[in-house]
């Protein structure tokens, strides 16, 4: 059997084994796992001499582990396994005659097996576990812990035991948690003193002898300290062993893993949960202030600062320790139950540790700075809660804020905009976001201090700029502008740091002063691109400043027009967006220079589409770093919208607005005319050029709409402007008809259509049939149909008084296209989602027609032939209550209710607590519609109520459908009265097997339809 198992393992893990043979080997081994005796074979294979191959021994241990961890072994079997492995360990690790130790991989797996045995037998069956392995740390007849192999195995096992029973990061079942707690109690009672003493012996024996043992020992202490008696670690003997390791010097300046592990041991010791008074006493007893100060003053962190020899690992270890200490001190100060003496000690310690905290926070390496941000955040949160700050606390704020501000600055080694430093730049910007939160916290504690320091920094920087000019370090200027940008959170209303609409008046005054200083300076001509970008961002952020200081507008506008031509692509493309934001706000002030501005940026408007290469499909680039042709064009569209904005101010005469529009439109028309033949012939670049032109036409129209929000103030667009854009619409329609099979062209045309609506007004109505032909073609997807229907809903809403005639003509062809989409077979989840969306938009479109009193088009002479398919489709969708269609079902019943209201005639029955008999016979607006409602609409309601899938008592969406259904039933009753009741009594109630008395009472007396819906819900529930 052993040979068979060994052979199977060798075959399974041999890359050269035939695949079919390998599968048989794996099948055999899987059967071996479930074989009750399989672990015994594997135990023999692992322990026998001579040793088998590593893979055989590893797999054998894995099968043993599986048997132990799945509780497949009884007490006797576990004892047999314990004896076999302990004998093997003693033979292999306990004598000096053994020359071939197990490989690290085998040691790891063996440690796991022994840990599983500890979990199962330490409580009862192997009480001597710890002593057995500790005995291996001595060579025969020795009094020292001098058996290196035994020491390493012992420490491996201790580390593994912690991970198995005490690692708080692992979630465990309650039974496992109880078992682990019991094991920890057994360890504390039986062996903890012995284990702690072994740590001391290892530290004493191996200091300056073997760093591997020292590091392993320290890491085990750091793990175990969280759940053992603190006195086993915090005692003078142990500290005498630890402190020299913490202060170890390394003349070579290389990484010292032992020293870092020793510091981590202190960190974990400090982090141990204990009472506030005990925690403060421990921090003082350990003299951590001096330890941290000495470490920070040591050559690796002091002399070597700013050089390649600077020890970042040591700095990060010290930062973790400092962060833990300060966090715990703040936690004590936040505790309202702490005694005065403990609080006073904690306050002294906070003052003591603050310099070290700020030194690490200010470290040039951002990873080290980030390590202490949590404790600094906790400190500022605590100070915010204190209320009026005593002097001892308020004195902390200036150095904290200054440290934050200096950390915001680009360091001397960084450069801006370099392609090979994009990752570093992104990480620094993330750090800036964290620092911004800290700044806000300081401002929340002391606004006046925040205002003074920031405004002084900015003012002093601008004063230096006046003196030094372009020789000034761009990093200093960038810092000032960055802080100036953040300053608005106090100086502007609704910006987060102040009550809504109540900016800090002092901050607002300072902002006006520094804005004036910035614009009067020559900063807009500074040679570094980062500064120019910041300048534009600030002008846009504080554009309200120009409302009261219009004298600066020409200068700023001139600077922007120059910067939109900047040679740096990142500056240029971002400036196009910022230029749009600026002119949108300043539209009323810049209308008089519109022609000049258009001419000045005219050279940026020609479109040059570039087909992306095969390697261009890279989604990893951010918006800021994406300088592809497509990204540049998307930014270019901002310029077209900006032109529309400044051309359409109310102060600009209509004929001038039309002229400005024509200046931009005519070149685009000519360009389209040039490229259309090539695009029809399948030229990819020409098709993309047409796409871009269409997008530009729509975006330009959107800019004009900003100046003439026809739907917002009900003013029709200017006739002169509308005429110009009617030409644009015609050009787009030509492109759409010629290139209809291109989905990207259709998408661009649909986008342009939506943007043209505001500037065309009712002039769009005669073109609607062409838009429908183009945008609802045979090539259109369900998704496209749904989006276009959404646009038509907007058209119906906007022009409900003028659209009847056009809608009457286009309704049937429109619905034919939609019905073809609704009837297409679906394939896949995406297709199903698009179908659900199309169903909802179709029903919403019909609903909009009914809401705006346009129901006549549905039954007009032109569309009568399509009435039956329309009703059938709506009823079918209302009745379809399968997964994903409940929203459409609810809409369907709502539409049917509106149809009943529109065409059912006057109410002949009333619904009230004391209903009266119907006053007359039904008189529907459409002859026979009363019977139609009962036979078709009511039948649909009844089918849904009898559908076993329909469960409104357990599903919120189904409950909404039921509410609409109940409303439809009551509407039918109001329009048909006794005719409906007779139908219910003769057909509906017998099919349900009820007398219907309660049904009729609820139907005729529930003035709130929800009450009737609740009755129906109860009826359904009682019958299932």
C-alpha cells in the first residue's frame, strides 16, 4: 500500500506524466483522503527512514492534516499519531547526529500538523506538549538552549499556535471560539511562565549569535503579548534583554530585522488592552518617550536623513510605535471616567510625544507620514470635542497645522507631469486628500488660527513672487495656490466648514485680498505648467469674485484665451473645460467680446479625428493622464459649448447671435460635406470625423441653450438662432440617413437631437418623422429605442400644445418600430435587461401622451388600425409579472386606468362609505368601450390575481402592481356601474368560489384605493 501511495503521488506531481494517468493518480489520492486508514499509510511514509521525496512527504502530511482537522480520528488514533510524530521530531531535531533537516516547506507543513494535534490533545491527552518541544531546544547532556534546530521548530510551533487559537483577524464559529479560549486558559495555567522564561533564555543565548532566532523570538512575543499576563513581558529582566536590541546600531546602514522586530514588540505590548490608568503607567514605565527620541536621533534616522542610507524600515517601525502610543493616550483623555491624576499624566505624555509624532508626520517618505495620520486624526478629533481649548492644547495647533501644510508641498525630488512618475503623482494626490481632511479638522478646532496661517502663507508667497518672479521655486508657489484653493471652504457659502450660506466674514475678506493679489501678479505667465493649472482652477472656483470686481475680467479672459493654446497637452485640455466653466459664469459680462474670443480660439475648433490603434484600448489611464485623440476631442467639445455660451447672452442682438453661430457652423458643414462620401464608402477615419462633427454641432447647440433655456422659462428660442440650427439639424439628418448602419453615428445623432431641442423649439416638430426613421432603424438596438423614446417623451412634454398633428402622423410608424423591438427574441442577460427597459419606456411614452390630453392621437382616423395591437401589447405587458417585469406591469395597469378615465365616459357610480346606486347607463366616449373595459381590462386584472407567481404580501414591487390594479378595478366600476357588478357576480365570483359580498363592499366603499388593495391582498393570501 505504501508503495502504491508513493507511486501515485509521484505520478500526480510529475509534469511529464501522461494526463490520463495523472487523473487516475489524483482520483486514487482523493479516495485515500476519505479512507479511514489512509492517514496511517501517510504517517509511515512521512516518518520512515530513509526519507522519501519532498513531494511525497508534503502530500502525506496534507492527507494527515485533513484527517485531523475534519475530526476523522478518535482519541486512540490521535495518540498513535502523536507518538509517531513526536518520535520522528526527536530523531530529526533533537540529536546532533541528524545531518539532513527537513526543508522549510516540510517544516511549515509539519508545524501545521503538530498545531492541529495541540488543538485536539493539549486539554487532555498531550498535556506535556510545550515541555516536550522545549526539551528539544537543548542538545543531549546540555544545560543551554543550544540546539538550533529544536529552537527554530519550537518557535515555529508557538507562532502557529497563536495563529490557530488567538488571531483576532480570523472570524470563527462560537464553538471554535470557546475551544480556543479554553486552550488559552490551559496555557496560562500550565505553561505560560515556562514559555515566557524560554523567551528570555533565547534572547540571552542568541544575542549577537543568531539573528534568525532573535527575530523569531521577538515576533512570537509580539503575537502572544496581546492575550497573556503583561507582567510576563513587562519586567526588568525582559526589558534588559529587549532594550539593547531596540538600540542596536548597524554600522553598515543596512536593514536590521531584529531591531525592527524589537520595536514591533513594544508596539504590540503598548497596544494590549488594559485599564486607562494601567496603560498610562505602562507607557511611563517603558520610558517610550526617550526610546523613540533616541531612535529618531540615531544615525539611520538623523544623520542619514535625505541620503540613500536613510533607514525607512526603522522609521516605519518607530512610526507604528508612536502612532500606537499617541492613539492610546488620546483614548485615555477621551474617557470621561478617568481620574484626575491619570488624566494629568496622559496630558503630560501627549505633550512629550507630540514632537516625535510631528517629526514622523513630516518625514519625506509618505509611507511613514501615512503611518501616523490615524493618531493625529484622533488627536484633532479629541481637541474638537474639548470645547474652549486650554492653553496647553491650543499651543499644539500651530505646529500641527504648519506640519500639515509643509507636508502638502511637493518635495525636492518630485517633478510634475512626467510620464514615468504618474504612479508617484497619484499616490501624492491621495496623500493630499488625507492631509486636507486633517486641515479641515484644525479649522474645525480653531478657525481664526487656520485663517491667519493660510492667508499669511499665501500673501507672503505672492510677495516673494513679486520679488523673485520666474526664479521662484514652483513648489512653493504650488503650495500657496493649493492652500488658496482649500481656503474657499471657509470663505465661500455651502462649502462644508461653515453653516450653510454663512461663510466666515474674515475669511471672505482675506480671500478677496489674495484673489486681487493673485490676478494683479504675473502668475499667469509663470513658466511651470502646474502653476498655470492651479491659477485657472482657482479663477473658476472663485468666479463669484468677478461679479464684484469686473475690472479684472478682461485680464483673466485674456490669460485664459492664451492658456487654452498651451503647448502642454494636460494644461491645454484641462483649460478647455475650465474656460467653459468661466465663461458660463461670466456670460453676461463677456458677451461684448464674443466675436473676439471666437476668433481667438477659432484655430482650436477644427476637428481632426484619429482612429485609435489596436493598443489604444487601455482603461487604466485616468482622465487627467489620458491624452489619447478621443480624450482630446472630448475636451475639445467644451470649447464648442463655451462658444455657444458667450454667443447667446441676452445683451447680444439676435442677428449677432446668429452670426456667431454661423461662424462656427459653416466650417463644420463644409467639413462634413468633404468627409461624407468617404464615410459612405466605409472609410473609418471619415466616419469618425462625421461622428465628431455631429457631436460638436450638438454641443454648440447646448451652449446656446444655456443662454436660452426655452423649457425653463417657457420663452421660445430666438427665430434667427433657431434657423441657423435648423440647418445643423438638416445636416445631421443627412449624415444619419447615409450612415444609418453605424451605431456610433446613431448614438452621436441621438445625443445631438436631445441638445438641439432647446435651441430649435417647435421647429423640430416637422423633422420628427426623419429623426424617427434615422434613430429607430432596423439597425437600432432595444437600448437605442428606449433612449429615443425617452427623448420623445421630452418632446411631447415640451411641445404638448403644438405636437398633436405631427404626433398623429408619426405614431403608427413609431409604434411599429417599437413593437418589432419588443417582439425580438432575447439572448443573454444584457438583452433581457434592454428588453425590460424598452418595455418601461414604451409604456411611459403612452402614459405621457395620456397625461397631456393627447389621447385623441391613439384613436384618430390615422392610427385606428393600430389601436388593437396597442391595447393588446399594453395588456400583455401588464399581465407579465415574471422576474424583472413588475415595474412594466405597474406602468401597464396605470396606462389602462388612464385610458379608462379618458374614454370610459362620465362616472355613473360613486365610491364612498355610503355608495349610491348608479345614476344612469354607461356612456363611453368610444362606443362599446364600456364592455371592452370589462372584457379586456378587468380580465387582465383577474388573470394577474389568479397567477400563483403574484405574491403582493411578500414582495414590495408586486404590492405596487396590486395598488394600480385595484385603482383600475375601481375606475371600471365608476364608469360602468351595475354592468360591472353583474359581470362579477355571474363570471368572476363563481370562478373563485366566493359569494363576493366582501369584494363588492370593499370595491364600492374604499375611497382610498390602498384599502381595496389591502382587501385583495388578504383575499389572495387566504386562498394560497
